[in-house]
C-alpha cells in the first residue's frame, strides 16, 4: 500500500523539517538583525504563540520571564499545589 504523501508526491515530514531549518530567520527583537536560532513563547499566558530570537536576546527574554506575574497569592498557591502532583487528579486514600 502506498502512502498518501508518496501517491501525491508530497514532501515527507522529515524533509519538511530540514527545509525549515535551511531558512535563515532574523531575530525578532527590535533593532536586531542577527540570525535567530531559538524559538521562545511570547509570554506565560500565550504559550502557543512563538517568537524567534538570537542567543543574546533569548537570554534577555528568559531573564524577564515571570510565570506568576499578575497572579494573586491564592492563584500562585493553587498553581504550586497543582504542580506538586504533576498536575494529576488526586484523592484521599483509606477510610
């Protein structure tokens, strides 16, 4: 049986990744024209959207990263408690 990709002469997924790597991206930091090698999330509340930075600006972006910024103390405590069990549901054992 021939795969859909081969039947329609589409690029295979592993070739697509190599093609993406071949494209040079510019750093998205304002005023920087260096090549961007690193992808980073835009912010703690926007993890699905990414920007591309050079190594220097990625370090600066990560230094400013504060996941808990804008959360109340109760929200931070709930997040920490949820992470202590690897974000899995828990229940009491025994009677």
